[in-house]
């Protein structure tokens, strides 16, 4: 479903992502791992259209996404979360999730001014509450976003993405900053998301989690692809052990 | 959830209906009409500044476009005032669209700079095109009339201005809780998040800009007819700053805040009297004090306090 070909991105003289290629099969959980500064988040930004690549291309369902911004990619069924959380702190938690359903709503100014979206909005409010319940932040359904602790914000982002009913979901370090119990819950959540038919691409530091849920793992180091394969293959790869796992 | 009308709208309507009975003289009614007309523009500017977070410091230009559009079309071409008003508002919307369309593709504060430029240009054109605009002296504008009925008394004007403001408030409140309103507020909160959720950010900013220009022009047209006179000071930088101050003082994204801002900034200079030349200082001072003590603005700060008060009572 997703194919990345020779993707590169340079910042000044630094090649943050350097000729990376991989492909993601529909319905799988695909993880990208690597030490800090390996280019994981940059890779995500390139794939999700937040950044433009210096070279190479990204294909979604065989079509090049060159020149498409995140909003255009959302229309094609892609969604993502952010390592440092990008939520609208000027809105309620539930409104953030409702914003996730933007493309499914009548978002013309006229419909809004005339109040013609009220019925649909009411249904959407309930749906947003359900999604919040599903990701485990149901008790914040009536809270303002600024009142949520960090762990809840990370889940709220996932609920917001799910509201858009994506086919492909990129999760940027969903377990960062979470304790062990929370990480376990997030792992289960990702598993259930994948089981519902959404293809998941994951950037994560928590090795246990990655090894647990990934069908396929890509290892980056200094912007380059170091290894690729199943959890078992990657675990045994001597280069990976030397560069990453063995460094501890 | 709610019926077609919110409780807050009923309260606002009641205030608007009862207010004339508290007015002791025509001077107070006159100030009230000015407040209502200014509030229409402020509610519109709030859609751009409060909802979408895009600052305009040239919005008086759109008020002037409406005012002079109405003035020139009625007095020089003999158009019916209602047609002139609609045409002027449509014209201002087109101008806003032409400005915003290319500029909002860029990032940062380019829109703010462009609106500043627009305000300056509008002011210069109005002063120099004497044959059309009457130059620095301004020009007279015939009374507002439709089908043989002319609005003349201040009471009639109060009714019309109140009706227009009620419509603007209803539209703004509806928009706030609609998908389009969430898209606008969302791109204000986190542009990248809004984009990832599929919001065409540039397009929404353009739409908010056009809508706010439309309301400014309607306010300007009505003001021109009400005062029977237009002058270039309508497009002045001072007037633009005054409008922006109304929104900031009342509270970003708060519809009633914009109305309250219009009340304070229209009534205060009247109370202080003879501020000639020092308005700018007053607006600047209000803006500064708001930023320091009530960064969220009057209405949102009051709402916070009330909510906290209610919760405190529950705990007790």
C-alpha cells in the first residue's frame, strides 16, 4: 500500500534521511526503529507530506505523492500522530477528535453559519466520545484539552486520527513518556487498530513493544537503512546488535 | 442537544429589546446605534482573528469600501441604497479574496502586513480621488430607503442595526460549533494538526478573511447611511487598530466578547469626551492592559472565573 523509494532529505549538510527504500503491505504493523537522530521522525515527516524530500519518492497505492501536502494525503486515507503531540489547545478534547472527522463533514462556511450541520454534529459528538472511550480517555470527554495529562494527550491524538477513518496510520512514538502500564495499554490499542484493518506504521523507542507487535521492522542508522525484516531477523542481525541494541 | 436558539441568544435579544427603554435621550440612542454597527464589524473580524488567528490591521479599509461603495453608488449613480449595499459588500468580499488568495499561500505574518498596506492605500485613494470621494472633506450620503420607506429616526436605526447584529451573532455562534468553525479554530491551535486532519488551511484562511471583509463592508455601508456622511478617517489606521482592539479586549474567538469590545471602545471615548487625537493612546493602553492582565480577553476570563466559582461552590 505504501512504497518508499530512495527517499532522501538534507538539512544543510546533514543527510537526515539518506536513500531509504521500503514498502508497507496493507494490513500489517510496520515499525521503524533506530537510535536517536537516526532520521525516524524526518522519515515520517516526508511520508506524511509535512516535509518535502530532497530526492526520491513516496507511492501510496502505486501513485506518487509528490507535491501533496498532509491535507491532500488525508483525503487519500493517511493520518498520523506526533512525537511531541500536536493538539489544538484552544479547543476541548472532544472538539479535537471531532476535527479529526473534518473530511467526513459539511465544512462549508455557509452550512456552519446557517447551523445546518447541527444534526450531523450531534452524531459526531457521540461518535467522538465513543472513540475517546475506545482509546481510554473517555473520562475526559467534557474536559478542555489543556486539562489532560501527557499520556492522555497521546491517546487523544490517536482518537483524533481514528475519527478520520484512515486506511494508513503513522504513529510517531506513541509510547514516549508513558509508564509501563500505559505502554502496555497502548500496545493493545495498536493491536486492535491493526486488527480493525488499518495499516499501521510505527516509530518507537520501546523495543519490547516493537518486537511484540510488528510484522515487519526497518532499522535506521544515520539516515540509512541498516536492516529490515521480521522481529526475529532484526534481533539476530549482527549490524543491528552492534549499532543499536548492543550499545546499551 | 439544543433548540434552534441558544439561551445566550435569548438574553442578548432581551437586552437589545429592553435597552431603548433605558435610553433617556437621543444622544444615548445615537451612541447605541454606533455600538451596534461597530459590533457587526467586530463580530466579523473575530471570525478572522479569534477563530482563525489571522491578524488584520487594515480592516477599516473594508468598512470604508462598504461606506464609500454605498455613498458613491447612491449619490453619484442614483442606485437604490439596498442594491448599493449588497454590491458594496460583494465588492469588498472580492477585494478581500484577491488579496488573500495569493498571500495566504505564504507562511507567517504576510497577511497582517498586506492588510496594513491595504489600509494605507485605501486611505490615500480616498483622500486623493476628490472627484469620486470628495477627498479629505468626505461626501454626503443619502438616507437608507427601500420601496418608498426611508429610515430617518434614531429609533428605526436602532431596530435595523440590532436586527443585523442579531443575525451576525447567530451566524457566528453557529459557525463556532460547526465543522468549518472547528477547522478555523483548529488551524489556529495547530496548523500542522489541522492539515493532517485534511483541513485545507490556506483555503479556510481565505474564506474567513472574505467573510470578515463582507461583514465589515455591511457595517460600513450602514454606518455611511446612518451618519449621512463618509470621510477618509473611516479607513484610517486608528480605526483599524480600534477594531482589532475590540476583538482582543472582548476575547479571541468569543462572539459576545467582540460585541462587548465594541461596546467598551465606542462608549469609552464618548464618556471621556474630547479625546481628539488621543484615541490611539487610549486604544494602545487598553490593548496593553488586556494583554497583561486578561490575556484571554474579557468574556473568556469571566467565563473561566464563573466556572471556577461554580466548581468551588460544588466542592463546598
